């Protein structure tokens, strides 16, 4: 008698579907392969997944597009993790900023390799190998040289000016790419109902501020808002920063996600959805004498003998 092969439930598969630039996977200059690393997210302070290319020259953020009940066919196997990962370049200063702010409270100049340290995330020291890290550190910190050594101390003023330039460059990019922002956008379809000339500069600044706020703490985001001379919004509007409208698919990939959230007991009962026009029309139909669909699949009840 032939025996059936037993399937191994919950088998882990070290495969992902990733969209990345050539610079992220290029290993010609360095023999070391690119690596995914766990680092502290500067916005949430939680663990998130990032990527360092060959030789730790450049940092990349990893974001995921995910849908319910989605998987991939890879070769002759099925990958249960149906997410589509996007790997895009990121400025390492964003991840180094929280460490500089923390050390800046002491008010003294320190070597940067003694500042960017984290027992929980030891891979953070690899950020110092990125090309842009040490070369751009003067944007967010004061520098002192003693012989051949450099010491740094966090500067709030420099950081605000650096972030302001980031916002201004983002505004230029939004306009260049014709990205719809502000009240000229209807719902989440991003259909423009106003011309770009009718869209005030404040809307672009708020939108750009929201994008930059994805990479900084809430306190720093509020300080940047004041530095941009933008008043806080008291009620939700179409012009609010996109960070307030973040979709699940745009959120950072959390390292070591808690999959217990998929347990049935953890699901929250959703409110009933509104009926469509077709459903409303069907509801008005006289169903007298009609059988339900489930009745065709239920077992027949035998008549009792008298």
C-alpha cells in the first residue's frame, strides 16, 4: 500500500520577491554580499528592516506592499510570505540622528563611533561605513578637530536647517513630477480637480513635511513644523501631512514581526459595509418561493414513515 508524503506545516522559506536598484546588489567593487540588517527606526524607535549594499557603502530602506491571502510561486515551491519588498536608497543621517540627540544632552563633544552605539542594535555601527555618513555629519552636528581626530556635538539649529532643505527639495520634486497635493486632491484616488497654480505653497510644504516626518521623531517633526512657520492643524483636512494617512503597505518592514496578530481571536469585528446600488436593487426583489443558495448543498431530510 502506497504511503502519502506528509507535508511539513509552517515551513520557513528564505526567499523574498524584491524590487531593488542595481546599486543595491552590485558586488563588483566589494566581495561582501549585500545584507539585511535590524536597525532602530528613527520615527517609531522600534526595530525595522534595512539593507546595506556590498561593503556597507550605501543604506537602503525596505518597505513592503502586502495584500491579504497572497503568496508567490518561486521555482517549484510556494513562498507563503506574499509581500513585495521595495528597496530604495536612504540617507543614513536619519538613523544616526537619534543617537546624536541623545548624546547631545550631555553637552560635550564626542567621537562619533562612541555615539552611534546600541546594544540592542549592534549593526548601527555599520552606518559609519556609509559614504554619506561622515561626509555629511556637519549638517546636524558641530565639529572639532584635535590633531587627526574629529569630535562632534549635536546641533539643533543645524539639524533644523538641514531638514528644512530636505523639505524644500521635496517640494521641488513634487512639483517637477506633477504630484497632486492639498485640497486639489479628491479622496485616495489622487485625481486633481485644481490646477497647480491654484495649489498654495503651504500645501506643498505640509505634504513635504509629512514625507520627511516619516524618518524623524514626533518631537523633531513638531519642531520642524515651527521652523517652517507652519501652524499645527487643529482638525483633519485634505492638506494634512501624508504621515497621518499612511497606508499599511507604505509602513516600514518591522524586523521580527509578531505573527500572532493573525490569530482569529485577535481580529476586531468590522462594521457592516455600505450596500452598493446593485445590492440595494437585489434587496428589493420579491424572494417569495425562492430557495437560498445554501439549501442546495444541505442534506435532504428523510420523511418519517407513518
